C-alpha cells in the first residue's frame, strides 16, 4: 500500500476529471448531473442509461478480469450514442480525463 501512496494524487485527479466529464455527459443523455457524483450509481447510469446496455453489462463491468473488455465495449457504445467513432470510444477508455470532458462539454449531441 505504501508503494501506491505517491500515485494517490494522480489517481484522484484522474478520477475527478472523468467525473467532471460525466457531469456534462449525463444531462445530455437525459440523466441528472448529480448521478455522476454517486459512486457505483454513476457507473450504472453510464452503462444502463447512457450506453443503453442491459444490467448484465453492468455486472460484467464489476467482474475482475472481464471488466477490462466490458469497459472497453461500454465506452465504445457511449461514443456511438454520441455519434462518435469506435476510436473515440477507445479514447474514452484509455484517456477518460481528456475524452469525457470533450464529449460532455463539446458539441456532441446524444442520439440515444
């Protein structure tokens, strides 16, 4: 645990930037902005509400090992719902602190 301590500010900043992006994404998809601030529920809203996938996909995102592939596919679907490419979805997965604010506060419109 002590080995992770120097990275804690970086990890918290990373998570905060993604949540800030979600604050823009969720209202565009018809969900309240505060849903981005509730841990666990925000992932549920992203998977079931924004990406319009089933609850099964939400469960897959929670399963260690499987969650990597499931999270990539969920982010690709989120990108598609906003009229963006699969490459943009991969960007959401790999560089969420950059791509989610671009999606949430940019010109992209939700196409549910």
